[in-house]
């Protein structure tokens, strides 16, 4: 018999020096996020928020209620910024 025992094991890979670690089962191409450091998670969260706000602005071009809400947010932002001076 060529193979007496097949052992399944987990392979851990990090494309960025350990900030994110992915795991996959031996012989499998699909991997999953195993761990992520807090700073990288925070940065990814900010990127996701920026993408969401881009989508909101794009949708507001055809959605009057959404545009009014954005206008209100901008007004509150500007007033808050003036009061902070």
C-alpha cells in the first residue's frame, strides 16, 4: 500500500507579515480569515465606511429623501465645526 495514513492538517498563511492570517485545510484551495490585528481591522472598517458613503452619495442623485438627509448631515457637520472653533 502506498499510503498508510492520510492526515488532514491546517495551513496558516499571511500575505502581510502577520497582520492578517488565513487558514485552509490541507489539499483545499479555499481559505478563511483566521485572525486580524486590531489596527488592520480598524483600517478595513474605515475603507468599508468610505465605500458605503460613496454608494450613498451615488444613490442620492436619484433619491430625493436620501439627498435631503445628506444635506442635513452636511449642515450639522458645518455647524458643529464652526462651534468647535
